[in-house]
C-alpha cells in the first residue's frame, strides 16, 4: 500500500514507527487517518470521481473532502475539544462518512453504534461514553430521544440529513453550510485514540472498544490490498453496515484508500434490496454475511450471472458453510472469500484469498498477523487439535474503555484472545470449531442467550427459559428457546408466535428465538445452573437420527 501522503497533516521527514515488522508499513509519528484518506484522492486527481452513491444521490471525492473538513470546522466552531466523544447512530448515507471523517479531522472521537438497538442500550452507551453530542438519522431520532431522557444527560443532538430551509438548525447539512471555514486536521499520531466501536455485549454490557488512527491504515494495507486486491476501478457494495467493524472497512477505509466508488444502502439488507443494487449499479465487490448469502441463493428472483458484474465477494461475522460457497460460485462464477475478524481487531485477520479458496475453512492468516491456538492448559496445539484462537497484529484495539478487567482478559500482552475455537490443518488452513463460551452469532452479530432468556422470563406464562444455537437447513446458527410454563399455564398453538413477538418488543428484533419448544424442566447442575450443553447434545442427537433415517 502506498505510504500516507505527507500532505495529510504529516510533515515530510517525520519519524517513522521504529519497530514495525518488515511486512507492516511504518507510519509517521504525526498521522491523521481521515486527512490521509481524503488528501490521497485529491492528490491523485480523483476529485471529480464519484466516491459515494447513496439512495439520494452521489458525492465526489472533492465534495467528500469539503464536507468532511467543513463538518470538522463546525465541531471546532461549537467548541468541541480533542478526544471528546460523539455518538454516531446513523444509517448508511453520505452523512456517515462525512461525520466520521470530520470527527477524526477535528480530533473528536466518533462512537459508531448499531442502529438496531433499544432505548436501554443507547442510554447506557450515552452514559458510558460521556458523549457530548449525538448524530442520529431522522428515522432513529424518537428512540434516541427516549434514550437521552432515560440517561438523564443533555448531549447536543444533530440530525443526519441534507440542508434545506425547513431542516432543523442542528442538522449535518446546516452545520456544514454555516461553518465559517473548513478545518485543518489536528495533530494526532498513529497510536492516538481515533474512534470507538461497541462490542455486542456478549458477556454483560457492551464494551467500548477503543481504536487508533493507525488501525484504519493497517487493515486497509494488510487485508484490503494484499488479500482482497481492491482496485481504483472497483465499485464496492457492503451489505454489512458502516457501524460494524467489518462494514466500516468495506465501505469507508478500503475504497477511500485506493479511490474506488462505494455504494451505500440505508435500508435493511434483504435479498430483494441487495439484488436491486447488484443489477442496477453493478458493483464489482460485494461484502455480505453467510445468512444473507443463503437467503440470496434461496430467493426466487436470484439474478442471472450475466445481470451482475461481481468479481469477488467477502464474508465474515460467522463461518460460511461449504455448501453456500459452492452454490454461489456455481451460479455467479465468483468466489466468496470467507474470513474472520472482530471488533477488537477491527477487520479480517484470517481469510481465504483469491485462487486459494477452500470452502468450509476460514483460510490462512492475513499478512502482518500472527495466529496461535492454545489448549486449556495454555500450551500450543498441534495441527488437527482444537484450541483457543489468539491473534497478534497492528490493528488491535487499545482497550475497552473503563473496563480494566475485561481489557486484561482480552488483550494479553501483544496477543488478543478471540473467544473462538479453531483447528489448523497441515496446509495451514484454519477451520472454525465454535465459540469458547455459550455465545451465539446470528447474522454476524453476537446474541447473548442470557439476554433472550431474561426477556422470555418476563412473559407471564413463562417460568424459566434456556436458549442455545441450532443449525438451520443452511447450517447457519439460529437461537432456539426451551421454556418451562408457569403452574396453571398451558402451551397452546399460538404460543410460539406470541413469545417471539414478546421478545421482539423488548430486544433488538434479530435476537428473537426462531424456534421455541415447551419442556417440563431444564437440565441443571446441583447448584441450579442451567446446563445448555445438554440441550445442545440433545439437539445434535435428534439431528443425527433424522439424517440417518433420511
């Protein structure tokens, strides 16, 4: 990857990081990621080229540069100080990259959050992050208003949207229009705090994962260019949203690094919505998750190969079943590069690569990353042995904000504990073997069984519940709940739908159990703890029985 442009707020001759390994591009001592990403496209003469296409129109690289710098100027004019936080709860439109990059230019820390969360979730994140401001899409504003009320805080509220005479005075477009001048990037270094992403709360409350300016550069350098092979003439479409670590790289860092065009979609990524973009705008790179790929292949209106222009696809968030990869390749003539990343490592660190795809595996380590598998005693695993996956690489987060215990548990010296189980074969390919705990990953997003169980237990007919992951027909994991009814309550034909709707009304909708089974009792230890592994064993035995009969 081309080293950062010295015009990007980095003086020529600045000292480079002294200890970067040979395959990791060193960064100058003064480095601002947004200034680099914006200025390299202007310096390359791409100012008039389209950078973004969203549902409302297009934005050139020069317009993105101007909007981002003017938003940074608006933050300056409003008195924001370096390292103050701004909660970014926005749909995928041109305002997201404008705000995100503008914050980085100003030294303000954008905290990108999932747009599918609840009032309680946002109230917690507002308090935990100490956000001085919130940028929120108009469609999400009622939920955020309720969250602000519950938090007891009074952040500045900025509505994501264009400038019109009828627009609220505090909207992104209006702030950009009235700022007195674009801002110059503040002095930052590659190890300075740049932005946060919240983990999905796999063990208790979501964790504020702190990333640096340098982390953005390294993921683009090591994965996007050296594995994915992104090019200036690509059109990139990521169904994974910008608030995800995966989507942030796909639709912001990676295309801006090389001057590719990015297609944004604000609506939910249903197969029909994806098909309209694939055929209407003909992107060359598509970034999805296994659940979506499975849904696309099952859809009756699946486009013909000649209707799209795909040259490569990526998948992350959960393991891609072999059958889905094989069928997608057979239909579109295009490989899906299955990989794994994490919020803590910012993007993919283990991946298949063009010309070396082995469906059913997660591939090999991305250049610049070291991986190791350790057994329960902390000893290295031999090939063929399942172990806990640890990663070492230049994009690791600094910490979890104000959570020393979890930080120490995850960030172990130079290594990051993934919480995943893997097995490595003699050729160096890694195959997913499950989570190290009871967590579920549904559609690429972690779901806590405890959270779903607690929601079910609030129903007046439910005594207790246990939730596990069960593979569906496409070998994708979905939540299944086992419930015990309260005395005097009876299971009836409509109870499953009633309980599913009940969970959806209390949690983010994607967390609801796809199946619910009524049982007389739940397996427990002598101390009363639910033994979910026994439920998983039961489901697996039933599945094998069905397979044997078939």
